[in-house]
């Protein structure tokens, strides 16, 4: 369309509205197309990653719990170290499950080599990587030292769980 036409023949409100609407529609559909193609691109498809599926599942589960239930759940974890270590943070248990399959539980603590009840510990500052070398099977004592080197174990466990 030649430029001049708009100067000689001003657009009516109706025409302006139509143009504006059709442009809005174009922007929206372009955005949607880009979003869809990005979300479905190979590894970027969130549902291809097990941790994303686990996260989505946890989110769904979370919806079921009322604030009261959450409080009860938190309190039931208090003073139970095993449950504290297992944690209820999204993704953590999925990682542990995965690590367990490639790093089988030994009979002895990997740090003090004593035969005790063992926890799977992340030794890289709780960054749940996919490298099995970032994990160690530790007894509660060595795991505590790893997570709370300052020794304020009880206080920090409460802090960690938001109590
Ligand atoms: Zn140990």
C-alpha cells in the first residue's frame, strides 16, 4: 500500500480499531508459536526431564495440603533426623533415587569407615549434580559435620526446615 493514502484519506475509528486488533492478534500468535516451539524443542521439553516431572508432581501434591497439614507435617519431622535428611524439597528424592542406582549403598561410612546407618550425602554444597563423585554414603555423625561444620546442629536443623 502506498504511504500517501493515509495522509489523503484519514483512517476512520472503525478502521483503526480493526488494524489494531489484527496487529494484536499477530503479535499474540507469533509469541505463542515461539513459546510452543521452544518448549517442545528436544531436551527443552520440560516433561522429558525426570526432575521436572517430579517437581510438577510435587507441586500437585502441595496443592492438596492445607496450611494446617503442612504445619503438622513440619512438626512431625522435628526431632527425626532421618526424615530431615531425606527432606521434602522438590527434586531431592528423585536425585537420591537416581544416585542410588549408580552408587550402591556400602556397608561402611565413606568418611569414618564405621559400620553405621548411612545417609546419601551431597558433598558439593547441596547442588544436586548428576556426577556420582559429588555424593558420599555417610553415617549421621559425618553427615552432620558435613552439613553443619559450625556444630550448631539442632539450631540449624530447625532453621533449615523453616521452623
Ligand atoms: Zn562416618
